[in-house]
């Protein structure tokens, strides 16, 4: 029998809740903790507070079996997994306040022999800082940054590596990088993840594990920036960027990504800044990629404004608000940023279409905007702004959009 009979997951968002459900489905008693009372109540009723394929079915099953329970306050457990947000503050400085708050919440219930795993994507050194915060609050226990392999508490870092829309499959099948503050910390975390992970688990130190996750997302950000920069150049040179990329990718060793309206989500748009914060002098390419991708929404806004200026009464159907296709996640979404800018400048009547949500972000709702049905918005608008290539948008009737101005930021039409 695993020595991890009870696991507590701190933070029941896009990573924490699926992780909790998978642990529970593998026979572990799971205590999920979140500060959102409505989310806690919904989870205890078997209802997730966000959309992820098959999560509702799995959550209902493990809750009904009594294997998963959510609460606002941490309880004693054998292992604690921290999956809280790690945004950045002004100046792109990493904000570790949620991790420190987790340390505050967990510390009263810690006991000798416990394992703590930080899953939150973090700047290098955050796992050690987490250990130090815990040590400050529990001087009666020893931690690995103090006592090494002889510590009472084990602390490790195991960043998530999943794709929204496929989380339940990837959290089980993907390889994991597990970094311990000490070797025994990494081995303890390996024993925990072996409960459900079918992919290979690669042990390393905590700092390398932190940097590995940041590197994965910075690599993708740089490659996306190349595609986005190409789209800007092609616009100036009157070249179809989608055709250009198709032709260039015929080379057996070239695989250019597709440009878009920008980069969003909780990882790629954020994590590279953690590398920059750690070494701003040598991260020149990473900084430039961030600047290129951050500038793309404004490029789209200017294109829309130019077309609106040609019409007496411009009506723009803004198609898609999530940061990527076929999900409801709007974190750091360039589509939302573009719509906010257009609304602020009052350039046209805006008809918002996002089939994966029922409510708009507060800023958009406060601007008097509302959600529209796709077909009605297409009919009413004279400018169609495709911001996200949702499956439901792809099979548009060409006769219906004939004669309308189309601004396709995804290359889907």
C-alpha cells in the first residue's frame, strides 16, 4: 500500500482539480483546498467550475465514492500539492504571493514525514523559497534547505505539462520532470506521482525542474514570435503569410508555426518573463520574442480600425475570446485584449461571439458588450474579425460572408 493514503491539493483550478480527481480515481483520499467558496461548493456537489472534457463525469464519480472532498481550510495529509497561480506584477516581476499564502495555510497542519510538492510554474528558486517560508512558520520541524537528507519534511517541484482540452489524458500519460531540493525529496515525490503517472518520470534538482518548465514555454514563445513577425513583414510586402509558411514548410527540416493575434494562456504568455527576471542581461532573444508577441494585438487593432474607417456604420463580429481554440480559458487572451481596445476606442459596434462561455469578462461586460449567437452576428456584421479558430467557426457558409470584410488572424478561412 502506498504511504500516501491522503493527499491534499492546494488550488483547485485548471491543474489542481483534474489532478485531484485523477488521484482520487486511483484510490487516494483527496482533500482539495481553494479560497473560492462557490467553487468548493460546486466541487462537493460533483460540478467543476470550468469546462474540461470528461472532467465533470470523473469528478462526479470520485465525489460520490467519497474519495474527493473540497474545503476552504487545509487539513492534515501525507502529501500536499500546491497548484496556485503564479502571475507577474508590474514590470514583469514574478508574483509569488499565492505560493506564500499557500505556505501560510498549510503550515499549521504539517507533520513530520510530510511531502510538499510545488506544481505551480515558478521562477528559479521558488521551491527553495517555499521551503524557507514553511520553515519560518514551523520552527519545530526541519526542512531540506536546512537539514538536507535528514529533514523532517520533504519538498520538491513537479511542474504540470498539460494542454487544456486534453488535461485528463495528458496528466496521466505525459512524462514528468521531478526536482527535489534533495535526492530523497525527489524520490519521495516520485513515489507520489507513480500512483497515477504512466509516462516516464525524470528526477533532477528543484532548480533544474523549475527552469525546464520555463524553457519549454520560452522555446514555444520564441517560435511563435518568428511566425508572428513573419506575418507583420508579409503584410508590409503584400505576401500571403499562410501560403508563404506552407511553401517554406515543404523543406524537410523547417516547421514554422502559424501566426495568430498574439499569445495567451497561463503559461507561454507568462513563463518567459520568469527567465528574464532571473537574468535580464543574457535573455535578449527571449525578451524580444515576448515583445513581438505582445505587440501583435495592437497590429490587429490597427487593421480593424483601418477597415472601420472605410464604412459609415461599421459593425464588427469579434469571433472568439478564449486564448486558444475549443476551450473556455480566457487567461491572458489576446482576443480579449483586442476587443477591450476596440471597445475603449469606440471604433464600431462590436458583436462578441464565444460559444464556450456564458458570461463575459468584467471589463467587456462593463463596456456594455454582450455575447451573440454566431449566425446572428455574422448576419448583422459588415466586418468579420476571426480571433480564435474554434471548430464551430470553421464551416462558415461562404455565401453568407460574401461581400463582408474578413480579417482572419488565424488563417482558418
